[in-house]
C-alpha cells in the first residue's frame, strides 16, 4: 500500500507518515491512500471548530473526510490513491495536552493523527458509548503497535 501524506511544513513529517500508515494497515485499508495534513495556530483551530462544529473553543485536531465510504471509493487515476480527506492539527494544543497527560509530544501527535485517520475512515466517537469505546480501542492498538502506548 502506498500512502501519500501532503504537508505544507515538514514538522513531524516522518512521525505523521508512520502514524497514517500504521492506522491504515491496522484497518486493512485495501487501496493506496492520500491524506492532507495542515498545521494551524490556536486561533485558527478555534475559528474552524466554531465554524464547522459550532464549538466555541480551540481543539487539538479536526478531520474533514472526503468519502462517505472510503473502503469502496475509486482511486484518483492520476496517483492511483483514494483521497481520504484533510487533518488539521494544532501543535500548540498538542504540546499543552502532552504536558497535561504526562507523555511526549511525539505520542500526542501520533495519537491525534491516528484519531483523525479513523475519523476519515468513518469512525465517530460522538455517536455513542459503544462507538467511542470501539474507536478508542483501535487507537490504542495502533499506538501500541508503534511502540507509543501510555
């Protein structure tokens, strides 16, 4: 499987690439995939969260899926990959959370990336307790496989 991660900045590129690949492998995504990752400030993610989710506070990461059912989506003939969507990450918020939870920034960025990829694949922890439990279990399994468990 080929995974294309498009990023404007090279910050944490190898870690994010590894986290995307690990999540897609865990989910047995059957095709080549493309994901866009954008870094934004605390103010920008606050504004996006308000506009997109009507939540008036900054958040750590937002996911914008492109496909309703990415597992059956046709790949783009130009790069033979399914564009899964965009991940918008706030490194400032990630750093705050890493300190708050007592783990590394690396682990927090990997967690947020895996979390977002699962959203791009159709998981949604806000649909109920069972969905949340399932999604968080998958996240922890992927991170464990990356050697980044709590």
